[in-house]
């Protein structure tokens, strides 16, 4: 599938704070912890817990969220299909970054070892 400009704009304007509770539910349902989720988010974005909480409190959009992030140089190693989209084929940076984050959370929930998730 191909991401359209309209889909990219919709995703860019979504609030991270509206998706974050779903990430928590997903990982905890599979026996993983919020600390592990934060480790994954930290690896990908460079955000510590206080910065992450600040962005949640401010109700930052994904566009704002990723503008403030210092993406991990190994983030390009995250590839595959998530939500029907092949990550490496998504041309819009914000949408690609959201899908990478979705993929990382999915790997965590599926029980993948942390060193594999963090491409270490």
C-alpha cells in the first residue's frame, strides 16, 4: 500500500498522547513493562522520561514529537510491514517514523529480546 498526502497529514496531526495509552496497554497485556516501552522510545527518539512526559502533557502532535526527536542513527535498520505498509517504502518522514515506532512497540509486545529490538 502507498501512503497518500492526506493520510500523512492526518497522522502528522494525531496527538502522541492519544496513542501512548494504547502502546502501554499493548505491551502490558503481553507481560512487558512501561519501563521497557520507555527504553524503546528513548532508543528511537532520544527522549528521557521527563521529556516524554512533557510532550504528553503538551499534547504534542506526532509532527511536533518527531521534530523534537534526535532519531537513533540505527533507526533505518527497522524495516518490514506494519499496519499493511512496508516501512522502508514510506516516503513521508513523519508517517515513516510513526510506523517505525509502531513496529518497535509491536516487537516489544511480541516478546522479542530487547537487544534485537534496539538493533544492537
